[in-house]
């Protein structure tokens, strides 16, 4: 799936080499550098992802995982 490849690429760009666990179940995990951000969370056993890019001082959503 294309989003899986994007997530892996963004994780590499962010310098994350190991999985990160959220402190509270259901809370999103955020990985970012100064230009890119990936937010991922699990809802009812399903991985939900949001991909954002920096535009000036704001984060703009570029893509998200497809609804079930």
C-alpha cells in the first residue's frame, strides 16, 4: 500500500529507528521533523494515519488513511 511506504519513508526522514509506543492507548503517536509530521493511532484494532506538511507556521494535512 502506498501509505505504508510513505510512513516508512517519513519515519526514516524523522530519524526514528525503533517503534514508539503511545503513553495512553488511543492517543496518537507523532513523528516529525521541521517540514513533515506523521500521526498514527489505533482505533478498534485499526491503524489510522495522518500525513502533514509544514506551510509557513501551520501544519497542512496532505493525506490520511482510508476509512473502513
